[in-house]
């Protein structure tokens, strides 16, 4: 089992998503921002390795306006060596990597323009994984999209759009059950139609389900992943913030709930992304629990 957290390390004094306003675009600004973002990403990954945090979601903003027509800087070739070096490090340290494109990526939108921009964003983010020479176990995580007043039509529109995607995107795409619109059952329908794996979110399943116990839901999602092509199940983990609206993520790991969830996992192998507000702080506590249980190495160097 690999434990991770998304995008930002609050222990490190840099960001991997430095950007600027569209109105002030220039090739020089892109070059400077990408160089800084990749350098910071390397520092984050090194921190993660030192702390046995071997699952990481890279920020979508590595390349400012990466999928926007305004960006004409040849960043793919200019930074090819840097991306390859990151990929070499990721592979050498057996890290698992993902991207989670922003909410504007909606493959089942009725708007052809939104769909076109969504596909361009997936191509952009997938191309960074390609530049790092990572295999298809590195994934692009999206939601099914919007309901638009008709669940059946919305699901059919996702399926139709999926068939038009570049093969490089299809190989990396996974769909996540959400907390308000599309449940695990809906995602299973998408999997049955096009084979897209389901990234399971335990907290979303608690908020929106059809009565499936957590142990069953986990195994239903895991069965959608092809071991050689996709790797083991990726999942997001969180819990309810006490006293807040339903669906609000907790600020810090509830250790008792985490231990209970590990019991639901049993012997199921997963890579777990902690969607918890204090990022690596909770991830480090989760690793300590796994170490206590003998589920991660005891030789990790903690600094």
C-alpha cells in the first residue's frame, strides 16, 4: 500500500504551480514558471521518498496555460530532459503518480466547446506523464460530469465522448464516484460500457450510495482495474468534518476512523490518496499507523 496526498506540500517553501495572469502571457514567463515548478516538484518528491509517501498527485498547473491556445512556447521539447529526469526518479523510487484535472474538465457536457477544451486539458496533462516516460499505471482522474436534467442521457454522452478520445488519454483515464451526482453504481455502468477503471472515493461513497457496504464497494471498484495495464486500485480517502455541512472534508486525519477503514480494506491492495486539508501532516500520521501494522517498511528515513 502506498499513501499520498495531493499537489501541495506545506512543509516546503516552494510551489509547483506558479503561474501568472493570462493578460501578461509571454514565452519568457512560461519558461521561468515551468523551470521553477519542476524544481519544486523534485523537492516535493524527495521529501515524499524520505517520509515513505510514495503516491502523489501532481498539480495541474505545472505548465501555466498548458492546454490554452495562447501558450505557444515549446515547453515539451525545452524541458524534455527535466521531465525525463523526474520520470527516472519516480520509477527508481517506485512512486505512483496521478493528475486530477480541474472541474472545468467535463466530458459529458452538452457544449461541444467545453468538451473540446476538456479533451485538450487531458491531452496536456497526459503528455507530461508521457514526457516522464511513465507507464499507464500513472492516471488522469476525472468525475463523470454533470446531470443536465437527465442521468441516462448524461451517462450516454460520457460514453460517446470517451470513444472519441485519443488512445493515449484512454489508457490513463479513470473515473471517480462523487458525493452528489454520480455514485459507484453509475461509474460501474461507465466501466461496463467502455472499460474505464473506477477510482474509488470512500467519503463520496458514504455520502452517495445504493446501500453497498464499504467492503463490497471497495472490491467492486478494485475489480475494474487490470493489474498489468492499470496497476492496483487508486482511491481517495477522507472523512466528514465534524459540525460542518455534509461532504466537507476533515482538516486532519481521524486516526480511529482510519484504523476502522483499514479493517474494511482487509487484504485488498490499494494506493491511497489522503484528501485531507493538512496534506503531508496527516499522510505522515497514516504512514506511522501502517508502519505500526507492518504494512510499510520500517526503514524509511524520517527527517
